[in-house]
C-alpha cells in the first residue's frame, strides 16, 4: 500500500499561488487520533487566513479545517471509533486524501447524511448555530442584520433566523446574491454595492436599528454594524472576510450600551459533551429540513487554488467543496 498521498500544502504564507499540490507522507494513527480517508473536504474562508498567515499555523502545513469520510485506522486509547465508521472531522489538515484527526474532534454521521452534506454542515453549520443560540440568542420577532448573507455561513444564518421567527435583514454584493438570501429566509435584503446599509436598516426598523448584527465581513462593515444596532443591542463580530477589524476604543459602545462579542466556533466545542450537544442539534435541524445546504461547486482537490481564488473574489454563494 502506498505510504504517500496527495495534499495541498503551504510552505510559505502568501497568495493562492502558495497552495502546492504535492505528494506527502500518508498520516498514521497516533495516540487518541484516527485516520480518515476523506470523501469530501470543506472550503472555508478561514483557509485564506491560514494561507496568508493572518491566523498563523506552523509551516509547512496541510490546509483546511473539515472533511468527511471513513475511519481507516484507529490509534491507541480511542474507544469511540472503529475502522469503517462514517465520520466528519474538524481537526484540520483536511485538504488531503487522508487526515489524521483528534478523536475528540470527530463525530459519527448517520447513513442518511451524505459525506457532502456532513462536510457542508460541519464548520459553517455549527458556526451559524452557535451564533444564533449563544453569541446572540436570537428571539422571535427580533430584527437581525446578517452581512454576507449569501455566503456559506450567511445562508444558514438566514435559515435559522427565519426558523426562530426573527426578521432577518441580509446584505450581499449583487442582486442575485440578495435573491438567494431571500430564498433562504431573509425577509429584507440590502445590496451592499449600491445601497446605504445603515439607512436601509433604519427604514426597515422604524429608526431604532436591529437587535443584533452578525458580522463576518469585519473591517469594511464593523462601523456599519455599530451604527445599525439599536440601544442595548449586540454586535457579534465573527470574521474578517474584508480584513481584520482594527483596534477600537471601547467607549464607542457606551453610546448605545452595546454588547460586543468576538466568538470563535472552537471555543464552543472545548469538551466532548459540548461538541456532541451542538452536533446533535445540527443533525436534528438537518433531518427536520430546517437547514438546507446550497453547494456552490465541487472542485477537484488539485484545483483548491481555484476554489480559494473564487471565494476571495466574492463570486461564490453557499458552500464550496473539494473532492480528493
Ligand atoms: P463566505 O462564503 O461568506 O464568503 C465570504 C463573503 O464575504 C463573500 O462571499 C462576500 O460576500 C463577503 N465579503 C465582503 N467583503 C469581502 C472581501 N473584501 N473579500 C472577500 N469577501 C468579502 O465565507 P464563509 O461562510 O466561509 O465565512 C464567512 C465568515 O465567517 C468569514 O469571515 C469567516 O472567517 C467567518 N467564520 C468565523 C468562524 C468563527 O468561528 N468565528 C467560523 C466560520 C466562519 P458579498 O460579496 O455578498 O459581500
């Protein structure tokens, strides 16, 4: 059996030409880990941050956060998994034919959930779910501003917001993306390329603003989120698609007694129990048809550069997948 595999490796930080499609040693199962033969790999905006070094990983590294496939090797100390189990993992090093994953960050998937759906659901689905349940617990009749509402996380936020009974105001950069956000649950949409977001939010909310802004765009929209949120409201800054938010003076929050949070998904999954609870809710929302996944495109693993070029160029909607 071959001891090497194909993977996308970053040896130095930089643009997408730093994504190298190479032969690397196939991982083996170490203590408390399993090896997964990947059937589907997720592309997430965070992969760009790792590649550019905005979120630095030690070099060289295999790119990617999540994948789904079958367990092919089980390390010492692992009792939850056996060879042949269908699983999804968010341990990293996923742009590869095989991934070694910490058993604690692996979850079994039932036979009615395909590898593609499990991959589409894992990181982006759990992000959307933890945002609306914990970062700002969305309530019926709340007004919620969702930036990049036609993106991977964005479409799921629209679906969850509608399911809860909130009024979702989604922003996106084209009319086509706005239409897709509406199909996925946004009650109102704002084309961020040619409309004034704050002005439109004020019109929609009778001048008081939204209960919460869910902002994964970052630098370009942070001030808009502050302006569009009502007195006593919450600004949840969960990403940097347009660049990192510069340091702020906390005094700006005093103008409206705003709450500001900067969550990361992995801090919601610190223990096995927490992780299982979130995955249980995610899978049950999928089975109930509340969460549906819009797959933009499935790329070959070797075309990972194209996938990252596309997500950065803002020409994608929903989820991008790679096929090893
Ligand atoms: P998306 O599919 O949403 O892609 C990013 C979108 O951001 C684009 O489609 C684009 O939509 C919008 N955007 C606005 N400005 C820019 C810009 N200058 N460059 C590129 N895109 C821009 O990606 P994901 O769903 O994977 O992630 C969404 C956000 O959520 C990211 O910031 C990501 O880092 C964050 N995230 C955070 C997590 C956490 O734990 N905190 C976990 C998962 C994701 P448009 O053209 O419509 O404006």
